[in-house]
């Protein structure tokens, strides 16, 4: 019905923010998108400006609501996972740029921890592995080398927590919370006990006071200044699994984006670690429904197509890659293994463009 209420999903991705509205029948009603800046201060480093992400959320939400001119019943948040944001509870200001999931600055630290025999503890407790991909070593770096003080006003969160804080800040009581799907990507969350791990916080030197509350993925998280309920949070890949209706154990999805992520629902029992896969929390609903998932990830897939387009100039647009691939009868044993990160080829592209101008 014209004028009926909509639900708006905020999708805070790696390169931009999308606000997407659906009505009570699930019919899409409109969407807006805005990109934000990617910062590459050092080789292998990737950062975002948390304020710019928040500004993109505000802009897309405002544009979408103005176009729809319909009441908003609730807001949900899905987000790039693992990206570490730190801010000041008193001022609400970020204390550093966000360190993005793609960032590799803590690779040596992960090697140190692995050599010190900490992998079994991490694997058993979190279902993850020691890799710079996850949040804990990013936060440790911020506290030890990034100039961030571990005081009583320090707040840490993934991007969902940062957005929730800002969405609810106008009420005078900003909410510092996340959900299990995001908490389980930090290397600090015990996915069996479904609580922050004091042992892992001690290992990474993280004060537990800076961590957000962990609430069910669906349910009340707070309200905006104009009274709209924030009623759901989930990491982007788990949200995609849920959105594809993979509600039963054994059901799986694959998402193609900057990277590709295969997730399979394995049910409500905490599974044993599987070699080559990650174990993580898919969702925990307000009614107590719990799902664990197994995940396989390739960090560079869509980004490799961008490299073919913008770096090598082999195609004019991403869609051209299909025809290009179909034109080859045999690779004669040549394969491309996309074992690189986006900042590397971005800098290579810049150097190539500079050389071309010369």
C-alpha cells in the first residue's frame, strides 16, 4: 500500500554504503548507494575513515527516506566484518582510522603467536585461525603501536557497533553493542560459551571494558532520535546466508564480491574445527534459535576482475570477462592464483598509469 511502513537495511560494505528499503510483503521499494574513500598508508595496509562511513550512512538514509516519503518501521544493519573501529565514549570521535579486514600489517604478529603455540587455543575457542584478517591483532596494534590509549573511555567495535552507536547517540544514551555473527569474527569471542573470552583478551592485551555487549542478531538494539527501532544486526556473509533462506543444516550459499565466501549452515551444535575451514556463529535469534556455520573464503575474486579491467586494461567493463574467458580454448597449463590483496594491485595500477603518462 502507498504510504505503508518500510524496513530499511543499512549495508555497510568495504567500498561503500547502501540503504535498501522493503515493505511488509518483502517487496523492494528503493535503494541508495554511496562510496567512501579507501586509504592505503603503507604496503599491505588498508584503512577507512569511520566518520566518512557514518556520513555515507546518513546521506543514503536521508536520500532514500526523502524519495520514499513513507514511515520507517525498523532499521537493520549488515556490515563488512572484522574491520576494527575504536572511538571515545565521551566525545564519540574515532581515535584512529578503522583498520580494514583486508589489512595485513599484523602478519608478523600472527606468526609470532603461532610459533608460540597459541593456534590451538585460538582454534578451539573461536573456530578461527591466527590471521591478520581478524580483529584482535588489529586492536592489539592500535593499542601498542597506533597511539590508542586503553582508558575507561575507549570503545571498540566492528563497523556495525560504530553505526549503532551513532544511530542511537541522539537519544543521549548511545548503545555499544554487536551480535554473535560479528563478535565471532574478532578472535576474542568464545563461540562455544557465546561470550567474550578473558583468556584471549589477556593474550592480545585487550581490556574487556572496551568491548561491546553481545545481543541476539534479531531483537531490540536501541532507537534513533526520531524513534525508529534498530532491530537487527548481522555480519554481511551470515546475513547473506540467512537472506538466501539457508535455515536448515547442510544448506549453503556462495557470495561473489570483492572476495568470495562460501558458508554452510551446520546447525545449533558447536562443531569441531574442520581443516581448511572456519567455524563461526551464523546467527542467534531473539527466540533462542542458534546456527553455527562453516566458512571458506577467497579474499580476491571480484577484485581480480577489477585488476584485469583497471590494472592490465584487458577488458573495458567487468562483464567483458565472460566473453574473454569463453574465447580461450585452452590455457595450455597457465593458471592465475589470485593470492594477493587489493592494496597491492591498486598501487601497481597507480605506478602503471604514471609510467604510461611518462
